[in-house]
C-alpha cells in the first residue's frame, strides 16, 4: 500500500435482500485536482478476487458506483452471496458504502478493524422477535482469527472464528453461535448481553452487527445495523 493512497475495505452483498453502493469524494477540494482515479477489487467469501474495476471522477464531484453489475461472481455463504471490496484512491479522498437491507439503508464510514490483542464490544438484546447477524471481513493478506465471547446473565460462552485472507464470513448469533451453547435461557425472552470480539492474529478484521426484527410476514421484517468497526 502506498502512503499516497487512501485504502478502504467494505463488506458487500448481492440482491435480492442486499444492495451495495460506493461513494468516492475528495476530503478537501484543494487537496485533489483534476480527476480521481479509483481502483476497486472485489473478493469472494474465500478471499478469491472475482473482479477489478478502474473508474475515475472529477475531483469536485462525488463518484457513485453501484456494485451489483460487478459482483456476480460472489459465492453464497450463510444464505447470502457476499464478499468485500477494497478501494484504492489518491490520498485526500474518502470512501463511504451504502448498504440497503430490505427497506432499511445504512451508510458505513471507513471501518476501524480489530487487530491482534485488540477488542470490540457490542451490546445486544436477545429475544423479543430479534435475530442478529455477525458480519466479518479480513482486510489482511493472511488468515485471521477472532475470539468471540458473549456475556449474558452469569454465562459467557466463547467461540474461535477463522476468516480467510481477504475473505468474509456471515454468522447467525442465535443459530450458529448461541445455538451451540449448553444454556438456552436466552430463548425465553428479551435478554441484555454483549459480544466481545478480540483479534488473535495480525490480520485486521472489520465487521458489523445487523439486527432483524421479525414482522408478521417476511415482507414486513425490518433490518438495522447496530454497530460497525
């Protein structure tokens, strides 16, 4: 990575449930002149590059890239075709990613990944017709591991999660993580707890938590991003 570059990594996913759009702009119009050349590299869940796109925009305008036409090669994992995009632009630019989930929209700034021996803490309320999806992206060129521990009541089960180099993973907190724990008291009703995510390897891993609130039918379900890092 050149010191003269701005580099960002964002999780992306394909329709019908998801839609991902990138925005590229200059932080200061005087810092970048002419046109902004930007390179996009799209990786699947296993970290395999599926596409490279070169675009450029006038420095005084906001560049918009709808990713669906370039992300057809993404593999399914967790019932979702997803992966991640690495964006490279000249220093002095900034990147945002808009993720549409059903009828909800979230805009993500450049993530602050968790590195080795660093931690992120995410409060969660279980039950009450809620479901949670843990999204993880390995921004590094080596396989990464996380320790994921959930604290609720007097319980604190822990799991080791492995993410391939430049790959991504989607996990259901309730079905795939807590579903493997011995205690099921969280199923009885709304329960406050929190996840602690700790990096074990040098690869920096970003992610976010998506909450799904169940409606009377799948069409009336609502989604929101609780947090990202």
